[in-house]
């Protein structure tokens, strides 16, 4: 993009023109020339928005819940950006982008901006450019940036790295999705929402999720927990979920909280838990709520908004927000570096030529993929 057009775009963007926002997102999403320059210039303005990730299985009502959240935020006078990610067709490469249609009732609000994106084959549930588009919306000045993912189950762990707060949405008919969460989304959730709670089985599902939270974070009777963390310490630090769906608000950290960060690690701690302990992160400072809503009518969505506010406050007060954003920046640098290396190897470098020239040797067994890859790396790095 010529320098004068680039400067004009930045000027209009910073002046709050929605057309400039749309243009900036298009440049970033499609990796147009100078898109990294644009992101670099917007970077100092990033960090003011509360980013909320909304994920869960297909049919959970994520779009309807997102719309209900948008309406409540707008009633409070807050501006909202929405990134709605839809799956890409493996046959055509296109996407239905139906979330935009389902959120049509809030799409025309001047304080709301909705951008639909396709995953473009990304296996983590988010398009590669989703986090960068969220940065653009953040820099534009939105109070909240909601990221709704495609809902493909336990592979959607990317959302936890993209958002400040992650909401996992379920419905009574979720079935085996709870088992899927145990292996994936369970670790990503800051809040659980049982949507369509007027359907049979909602209370039972809520109790099942609460029980899984107990197993994940603590002990049941004398049996060791799944990750070996003392539930008693967690309860003393931040409270525990109750079977009626209510959750005690997080309080001051107890003996196993911030002050106990340097004590000997439990025998069965996971790698992530050990890393957190080394960094002095508080244990159990946030009690994961399990809420029930009927998003279609808006019932109890205000309770979700209150919990989102409470989680944002806890993130700030505990220092967890700073840690999560630092981790997000670290991961961003790795992703950008990897993207650049791939370009150097396959687009700008000799990688593709060497690969094509080596196919006969690979097929005959004269060379292995590892030997060919090593030659490509040597040729690229000089």
C-alpha cells in the first residue's frame, strides 16, 4: 500500500471511522502487503478491551448467547466488537458465515461491529489471523471484544490463548461433549454456561460439570484428585461450586494460595501447574462458576455478565491479566517468527524446488524425508 494511503487509513482508523476499521481488518485477515506494518503501528493502542472467548459444541446457542451479551453491554453504554469464526469447507474452501445472520438484530447498532471469519483449515478452532483481528478491534477502542469459535469440541484450545476470559457453553443435549471437555476444554474454561436451561437435563448437566471441576481442582473423599491439587486449599482460597449452580465469590488466598507458592509441589502436579507455581501464580483464586441461561429469551444472561465483570476484576487484582497477556505476546512472537520462517523456506527460498527435485529419491528410498528437510534448512539458512 502506498505510504499516503497507509497514513490516510491510520488517520481515519484513529478517528473512529468504521469503514477504516473494516479495511484494516481485511488487510490483516488476507495478509495484504504491509499488514504487519499496520499491526505494529496499532500495537501501542492494544490492551484496553476485555476479550471474551465463547466456545462449545455445535448447537449450544453460542451466537444467540453472544447476541444477548451484546445487547446487555450496549444497554450499559459499552461498545462491542465481535469476531465470529465459522468452519471452512474442506471441498470449496468457503464458509457459510451464518453467525452474522444469527446476530442480525444487533449488527446494525453503531456501537457494535461484527466480523465473520473462516477457519481456513486451522485445527485449533480459530483462523490464523483471528488473534490479529482481535488486536485491530482492541486498538479501535471497543470496550469488549467477543470471540465466538466454531464449536468443534476439544480441539478448540486456541481460544484460551486468545481471550482474557474463556466461556464454555453447553446444552442439556451435549451428551459426550462433557467427556471431550475432560481432555481439553475443561482446562480452558473460566466459566461454564448451561444454555437452553429450560430443557430437561439442564440441572443434571450442571451438577456433572461441577463434579468434574471438583475432580480437576481437588479431592473427593480420600481419593487423590486428577491433578493432585488439594480441594480444601482451593476452597479456602477462592470458594467452591455449589450443587445449586451458585458459586461463592473468590476471596483472599489461603495457605496454599499466593503465600504457599514456594512450598513443595504436590506429587502429581501437571507440568503447567508446576510452571505456575514456579512463577508464583495464585492457586484457586477464581472459583469456576457453572451458570444456567436461556439466551433466546435473555433469561439469566445478566448473571453471566456479572460473572464476566467479576472475572475481569479478579484478573486485574490478582495479576493474572498481566500474566495472560504476557504469555499471549510471547506466543504471538513465536507465531510471527514461524510464519516468517515458512515464507523464507517455501515462498522466498529454495524449499519447494529442493522438495520437487528429491521426490524420485524419496520414493526409491535413496533419501529420507529427514535428509531432504535437513538440506532445505541448510540451503535456506546458508
